[in-house]
């Protein structure tokens, strides 16, 4: 059974500096004035940084000599500009879009362009001498933004680590779900069942222990994230620490229900996890209620949840619970063959033997479930067993079943 959550934790947004918010820049490569034909030129490039330390988008960079603007270059969305001009010493002027020619946002003196060379000239408006020229209210806003952005960057660093852990945990849970196949592959097809079972348990224990270790650490770092508690519950349940898993799952439900955007997929899978805990601890009524809650909150996965419920009851030997869950799974998705097999498997436990013919007498509904399984998946993993049971009961198997009919 796959029970992973395809959810990640979102990064925090950084604040933008309102005092220098920009309109779109001119087309790339546009210049106000070009060098005269045949005149030697030099190149210039650089980056404009606003007072928050972020790239300043839009606007223009001008090269002035005295009051005359010799050339002008657009600033792109990354805060970069480039162009060429005649050799000389200039004042670099940055203007926001629409700013009058006699105004400027900032200027840098003594920028030299040399023929045949590319001059780097950045304008960093986060420098202290520039910030001091800003109005007091703007400086206060700037300090608040810097503080916010510093905190956001730190939080984002934590979140990136958490998302890396979630990726690892997802892989761990998948490996635990496929532990039997991995055990067979490692030991070989001829290995004894007891050895395969021991290896399977070893793999599951290692993987679920890793899940619990990572999620215990991460729930301490971000205790408000429901997905972390949900994964912690999965790991604890995999280690059969049912009381701890129940607590973690309930914490996940509490947090998600209280969030601004509750996630039905989280609440559905967590309720299904609680249902598995209750089933494995013989709390049948609570198990049924939890699986029903999973379906109610996430009805698109009704067949998935009820089929898993039937599997869990099968594993613990509760045939009545298995048959009831299989019926609900069939009602949710009548084209899935597995619930029919699970229903037949549950009902076969009530079969009797006819003393006169020594044939198996199947209880009502059992033969029909097995026949439907074969109809939907005639060459499925349980088809040989099902055909043997039906033959022992004297029931004819419909030979017209063909693979792919489902």
C-alpha cells in the first residue's frame, strides 16, 4: 500500500522596497545616443542594486558629461545594463522610468570608458552613504524590510532542509512498502520464507526508523507543519508504535484543520492511518469510523481507502471486517478486481464441506466474488488460487475471460 504525501513546504516571500518600485524597462539594447561613425568606442556594463540589496529592475543608466547626457542604456529585469560609448570620463546616472531628465535616483562620478575595453560599473544603492540621503521614513521602512528579509532568508534555509528531508522520507516509505520484493531480490527466489520475512522486517525497520528520526527533528523545527506530523505518524506506525503514531496523526489533523488552506489529501490519508492503527489494535468500530472519515474528506480516493481497509483486516484475520470493507471498496470502484478477491477470501473462511460429495460448499456471495475477480483480471496474481477454489466447489470457471477486459 502506498501512503505517501506528495506535499512540500512553501518558501516565504521576501519584501520589496516600495520607494523604488519600477515600471517596465525599455527594449533591451536601446540607446539614447550612439557614437559617431568611425569614432572609437568602449563598452560598459553593470548591475543596479536597490537599497534593500536586491536587483533594481527597470529604469535607465545614463552617461553624462556636465549637464549633457551622452548615452543611455536600459536596465533589465535582473538589474543589469550594458552598452557602448565614446572614450572619456562620465558621471553614471540612474533614473527610474518616467523620471525627468533633470532628476536622478543616484549617480556615480568618475566612470571611465577606454577604447576597446569593457568597463564594469555597478550602482549599489544599499551603500551606507546613499542610504543616509534617504528620507527618515524611508530609512525606517528599509530597516524593517532588511530585518524581515533576513528572517525570511533564515526561515527559507530551514524550509529547504525540511523539503530535502521530506524527499528522503518519501523514498524511505516507498522502500518500506516494497520491502518484500527487495528481500526476495537480495536473498534469491530459493530463499526460505522465514529468511525472506526476516530480511523484509529488517528493511522496514531501518526505513521507518529513518523516517521517525528525520521527522522528529523536523517537527521540533517547524511544529506548525501538518505534513511533518503526518509523516512522523507513518514512521511510528511502521515501527508498530501505535500510541505515538495516533498522537502524531491527531496533531496533523488538528494543524491542518486550523490552517488557512486545509488539504483534503492530508486529512484523508491521516484518517486512513488512524483507521489502520485502530484495526491493528482491534478497535473495529473506531477503524470503520476513521476510514469513513477519510472517504468523507477525500471522496475521490474512496476505493483506495476502503481497499486498504480490507487489506489491513485481512492481515490481522478479521474476516467480517475484511468482507464489509471489500463491499464498500466495490461500491466505490466496481472495476477494481482486488476488492472482489478480498471479499471472496473473507467469505471462504465460512465455507463447509459436503459430506456426500466431499466438495467445498461456498457461502453466499463467495463464488460470485471470485468469478468477478477472474472476469476483471483473468491472469491476475491470484487467478490460479481462485480457479482452484472454484473447481473444488464444483463451479465452472467461465473460459471466455480474456486479459484486458477490465
